[in-house]
């Protein structure tokens, strides 16, 4: 999962754009592709090289000066570095994380609705999931972050253990319907405990076909929670989900 090598090119030019163009040409980009502003040159070069934008570092050594009547002019100078990464697979990232945690587990992969699902089978499932799934969520976040940095193609990776994701969805769906029954009976809103975005979405989806109630989210950050209200008392807000 480490960088395998770094390619570097230095170049000078009368303008910053010329210096950038010359440096990228040294790195193997066709000069005909490199036209326009410095940003356009950078974007075209990244596309031509087929690398992730985060792997390209551009250092402007000198902006350059035109001088007076051509006298005392100084060329612009740039240094471009490209970090080339080893091929990384989600399975390998998760495997290494579990090994570092000292968890003996088997990982099975499957594709579902465009997502890659990594299912972990282990006797240490409780430790791996953590309170309210926070440990599992943290592992999933790290796997996605690593893969997003190492791959040009983005896709969602779901890390599951002991069917936790399915059980959590069933529990939240039942909670949502129970709260909706309470709202219908009392005519008063019900605010659920704060949840992460994924769990809030499950609640919203569970009640979206219920014409008697409406749902929205209230609060900020870790304190954001789903609120369920009678349909005839719902007032849309720009901050609703």
C-alpha cells in the first residue's frame, strides 16, 4: 500500500504556463495537449498521464519576470513530482488492517448494486463492530479513503461483519415504523436519537411511502437526528434531507 516511486521533472520557461508545459512534456505528455491556462495544462496532463490528481505535486520555483524592454527578465521555473502507487485492492487493504488489529478473519467479496461488499467472518465480531457499529464504520471509512486516493475510479465499499449491516437496517426500519405509529396516535412529532448519515437515510427511506407522516433531519454534525411529524404539520425547510 505504499508509494513505489516518484518521477520528477524541472523546467524553465518565459511564462509559468510554458514552464509547466515543458515539465509535463519531460514526463511524457504530448505537447499538443497542453494549451491554455496553468490549470487547464495541469488537468490535461493528469488526464493524459492517467494518474490521480492527489499524486501530482507542482512547485512553482519562480513566477518569472519580464524585465524592462527585455532586460533583466527572469524565466519562470517549476518542479513537478508524480508519486506512482502500487496497485491496491480493497481486499488487501482490509486484510492488512485486520492483521494489524490482531483479528483472525476470513474476508469474502461480492458486488451489489454497483457497490463492493467486503464481508468479514470472525469470532471477534463484537470487537470488530464496536458500540453502535462505530469501529466497523471507522474501518469502512479508512478503506474507502485509501482506495479513493489510489484509484481514478470511485466506487462505494461497504465493510460488513456478522450480518451487522442487515441487522442494523432491520432494527432501524422497525424503530422508524414504531415511531410513526406513535406520531399517528398522538399527533405530536417524535425525534429519534442522533445518527450517522447512512442510518438517517435508512429511516427516511423506511417511511417515505407513509402518507400520514413526514421525516426530516434536525441538528448539526454528530447531533443530527431524524424527526418524524404528522404529514399535515410538515413544513419543508432547505436543511431537510
